[in-house]
C-alpha cells in the first residue's frame, strides 16, 4: 500500500490472459443429435470420469418442464449420475438449470413429466440458492440441523448426555449410542464443522442467530452444513456465490477430496467448473439438452461444432427446398405413390429449413459512451476507517492511512477474505460511508455506475419494459442518448440484452435470478457511467453473458473497480489488484490473480520449509549455527519479513516507475503551460498570484513523484542485494 503519499498512476499496459476454454480440443468422438439432445465426448482430460465399477445413484428419463405447454425450458432430458461423478449444468438464464437441479435432487417442483430413480437410502445434501433455516437457530445449531443419520445420532447423543447429567442414567442407551458414535466416526464432527465454517468465512458471525444473517451469510452456513459429512450425493446451486476467492479454492479442494460423493452443480465460475467437473450437461435454452465430457473447454468446442452442423443442415435443406418448390408450383396431380412421397418430403424439408437449431440468442451488450473525465478522478489521501464496538474501541480496521489516485482507463480488482472491507471500500468511494480521518476526493465529471451484489428493484410488479421506460428519460438526459446510442428505444435496448418478444411483458418478480441480474446490468450500463463499480458482477449471470460483459469492459474508456471471486473474470479484465489483508492494509499487486496466487503459494511454501527446517534442527535453521536468544530469534524473523516485503515491492516497482515517469512528463507539460500563462499576466498581480498557486501545487506533486521514484529505485537495489546473498 502507498502510505503518506498520494500517487496518480496512469493505466498500466497489461498482457492479456487467455479466456478459459478457448484452447482447441480435438474431439475423438461426437454423438448424434436425436431431436431432443446430443452428446459430445472429449477425452483430452486425464481426470475424465470412468463409470466402470461405479454404482448409479440417480437415473432420470424423459424429464420435462414447459412454460405454457409450447415453450420448453427442458424437454425429454435423460440423465444418469454415478458414484464419485461430478457434473456441472450450464446454459443461458431462464433455461431451467435451477429447476432441473431441484428435480434431480428429488423435489417434484417443476417436473411435469418423466421418471426419476434414486438409490434407496441415498444420503443427499442439497444447497439451494436461498436455503431455508429456522431464524431462531444459532449458526452451529443450523449446521447440525440436517436430517441425516450422522446429525440424528449427534442430537440423540446430546439428549442422552443431558439426561445423564441430570441424574437419569441409562447405561444400555449410553453404551449403544457410544458404539454408534464410534461406527460413524462422529467424534471429530465438531472440529470438521468449525474448520468448514472458518474456511467459508463464517467465523465472524458464529454467535449470531440465523435470522440475523444476510442471504450470503446463510448460504455459506448451508454450504458448511452440506460439507461436514460426505453424503452419497451433493447437489449445489451456485455454491461459489458470496464466497471469497480463498473460500472458492478451499471448496474446490474439498470436493476433489470427496471421491465417493456424486456431485451435481450449477455454477457460473469457469475456473471452478474446470477444477471440479469433468462432465457437463448443457441446457441450450430451446428445450434441448447435451452432454459433454472434458470440462468447460470441451463444452465450448462441442457446442460450436453442434451449431456449425445444425447451420450446415439447415442450409442444405433450404437449397433442396428451392428445387422442390418449383416442382410443387407445377401442381402435380399426386396420384402416383412416388409423387405422394415427394410431397411428404417437401413438407418435411420445409420444417427442417425453418428449424432454428439449438443456438439461443445471446446478449449484445450496448456500446456505452463514456462521459468526459477531468484530471481529478478519485483520490485517497491518508484515509483511515474502522468499525467500533460498544466500548468505543475499534474492532475492525478497513483502511489504515491509505493513499492512491485513480487514473483514466484503470481496471482494478479487489480481493481479500470475507469481511476484509472490500464492499465498504466501494461505498467509501461513492460517499455512502465517511472516513474517520484523511480524505477522498471525487472529480466533478465522475459518473458512478454501481452494479451491486443483489438485484433490488423498486417495484417487482412492473413488467420488464415498464421498468426500462422509467430509466429511459434519465439515461437520455445523462448522456444525450439512451444507452449511449442516440435514438435507441427501450424495446431495442431490451432486445440487445436478450429480452425479446413476450419476455418484455414479463413481470420482474417472474424472471429467473439470472434474468433479474441481467436487467439490473442493463439499468447500470444504460446510464453510461465513466466509473464502473462492480460488486460480484458474475453472480447468477449465465456464462455467455459473463463473456459478453468481459468483451464490453475491455474497450471501456473509464475506470473499473471489480470485486469478484471469479478468477477467470478477474484475470481477463484487470490491470492490477488491490489485496485487502483484513487489518486495514491494502497491497497493490501488478498482474493478474493467477500470478498473485502463485506468488502467495510460493511464500507459504517457503515459510513452511523454514519452519520444518527449524523444527528439525531443534529450532535453529542451521545445525552448526550458535544458539540464538529469544531477542535474536525475533529480530531474525522480523528481518526475513522485511526482506519478503522488499522483494514483493520490487516485483511491482518497474511498472510503478513507468507510470510515475509518464505522470512526470504530463506535469512538465502542465508547468510549461502555466509559465506561459504567467507571462501573459503581465502587471496583473492578482492573476499572477493565482497562476503561481497553481504552479506551486503542480511542483509539489512533481517533487512527491520524484521522491517516490527515488525510493522505488532504492527498493530495487535492496532486492538485488537480497537475491545475491540468497544465491
């Protein structure tokens, strides 16, 4: 973090990170389209699931869900899940992913036809998007509330022990329950529960009741409850929503360890899908379903091939149809059997030529105009902020003397554990939360666009088009043209966001969660802000919309601040990353998130290696070195930490120096222009004094930049000495 000096840093040049799943994957075999679905098998992954010798836990046949008897979310879905298999369901918003997930979890809500078989006595854990809880339960009580054999046993054990403590001792029951506790290895369940709650960011609200928690906090508790034991089948609806990146990575490892658990999930996180699932079930949005083996890359490859084959088939049918139409216009008598068969083929060709295939319409995000941005964008200077307890003492630091100046075109990611203050930081920028000390300055030309975690609408009884009409006049006044394009109507804008036809007349409350988020995104971009603040923007969006958003933001000329657990989204978008440590400190990492995680892992490995070496040598790193006092050991530890800090800052120093040099060049031009204005003042002392004050401010900033430039040069020299000593 930059402390004590406000630096204006122009946009850094960044290397593009390849999009997940864009690599070419050669199919070894491809299934045929049968009118309802298709299969694409990709065997390029070493961890592709092999069902040989595995027992089936679930089989569904002919599953169907329709809106009105004509439009299908999914139709005639055949699906099987084996022990240890992990499958992701993907598809556009509104295609029925969550509905199908509920059906396959054994809930009949939404299933209109088909058969579903589940293994007898199947232990199933289902994480819903909005998990239900008794609001009076404490967090740990809620974790133990599941109706499974293990949880039932734990509650029975607690009752018997409570009776025994009250003097009602039943030795037979006690012996039986103790034997069952041993058989189910239930003694370490509490340890597992606390570990899961801690890794998922629940430690800070363990003492609260479920009714006092936010929706995201309840979801994390429900996820912990599903993971503390290994069920036969795990069904997860958007499990990564509301998790930190660290929480997502822990969840990946936990699921990979559950080798006997069949897992079925819906997720928008491409990196998570690739790390966890080797099979994908695609709902195409037109009623069809398609199986892909090989992860997210295989899904993209198989889908593109299917679309190409469908387009080729339609083109061939149209070409043949043109010839047959000429024959039909001659009005054959159709008395012969061959002529009747040809007429039947004509009508069949007509249907095939009109077939739109399985490619649903995708989002075409509006090309937003960006309002003019002045020299001052957003600047922090020595900013501090904390939350205070009832005793008036700070119990949570958010900012500790933070200084930074944003530059036009910057795209910055915010990462850190849950509760570290990322959302609070965003609200501080927008003026919703005041600092304890220091200041934040927002330029007069800055227009914020805030895309919050949760879609909140003033009136959910409004139809989609009524809602957009409400913001139409505001958008036109703000940028001189609705959605950044003069003359664009509400209907046209809705079509570009994939709200066409009857969907425009749908009430907001009847939209799926993903469709509501897409409508919320429309309302933000339609106002054409020049400083976008995105708080978990990928939550509930379908994968195609996420990629469309990435492409739109790549060419966005304003500033972008993004909080996201979606590592692929962060890697593809941001220039650098603010890393929140949860104690008020913010480190500026120059690079993408994947590089940051590799660096942090390397540091952790080095610390663990040093610790292991110390333990092996009785607390000393070198067995031949003299024994150190406690003060000397503490100084050695502090010195190593200082060296790590120097190496970390030296990693970022070259890019920061480059930004400073460009800023100094701009300041030089500004000062030259001021000198010319000073000469033009002539004998006007008052005007000359105002110009001199402006020059003094520019010169002071120039001195500040030069001091920081010299300091960073010194840091790089120190790093070279440290590395030379280590070598």
